[in-house]
C-alpha cells in the first residue's frame, strides 16, 4: 500500500467516524439554522486570527527579552527567568487569563478585558518562545564563532551571513507550532465575553439550540486554521532539512 493511498484511507476512516457520531444524534443534523449568524461567526473567526497574531508578535518580543535575561551575567536575572518559567508552566492558561483580567489588571487600574486577555496569552507563551530562542541560538557552535573571529567578520557580517540564517531555519517550525497553540488557547477568551470563534458559536447556539451542529462547525473552523499551519510546518522542516 503506497503512502498516498494510506492517507486517503486514514482520512476516510476519520470521516466515517464523524459521520457515525452525527447520525447517532437524536435530532436531524442541519447547519441551516446558523445561516443568520454567518456574520457573527465570520467576525469571530477574524477576531481569533487577529488576537492570535498580536499574541504571537508580543510573545516573540517578550520571549526574546527573557532569553537575553536568561543568559545575562547577573544571577538575579537568571533566577527571575527560571522562577517565571516554572510559574507559567505550572499555571493553566484559563487560570492565568482570569487572574490577569480580574486581579492583576485592576491592581494597576487597568480594566480593559480584551487587552488583559491578550496580555495573558502573551505572558503564557513567553517561556515557550524563550526556549525556542535558546534552542535556535545554541545551534551556533563555538567553532563557528572562532571561524568568524579568524576571518575578521564584522558584527553585521556575523549576523547577516552566519547567525541569522541558521537561527531562522531552526526558529520557524516551533514558531508556527506555537502560533497554533495560541490559536487554540484563544478560545479561552470566551470567558471574557470576547467575540472570538468559540464565543460566537456559543452565542449562536443559545439562539438556535442546534448544539451538535455548532460544535461540529466550531471544530471544522478551528481545523481550517490549524491544519494548514501544521502542514506548512512540515513543509518548512522538510524543505530546510531541520
């Protein structure tokens, strides 16, 4: 059995399972009741992507800052990043969103729930981004730095021709995986009544009472975002032989 046929059979197996689950429901399956809420759901999908991009960019910046602190000569900064990382790893994202929005934000006289929710996503992803930078920059061996010194490379030449190309090759796949994590994590912003994808579907469900259709639609829409990212990650890994 060749590889393509194996994948076709695997997809058909999953499709058959989903179909079986749908047919086993007590009510007839129909998405027609969601037609009036197409605008709401589309806006929720756009908001999900928008929030995820902002969170990705924010965690990229903050993650790099924490990476620099983790390699600092000052032991306090090293300890701070270690403690911060352990705290975030031990905190569920939902808990962090709630604490940031309803405790930390008000303590600084900030009450914008959306900004605080996005801030929670950025903070949550920061240790993961820090580790991505750490792995990427550790790929530059000591011998390469010695060779750059030997040939008299300027700082610009070091980063332009040696460091940045290698770092980007290693950085991209985990970066895209983290982006996928952010997209899935953004669903927790529904507790703040933010109109992201999950929240928009829930609102439509409360009007139509078509819960099964809503959950299937939600699942499919998330997959439409995350599956292309997953495939792009695999392509980059194969293309760059990472």
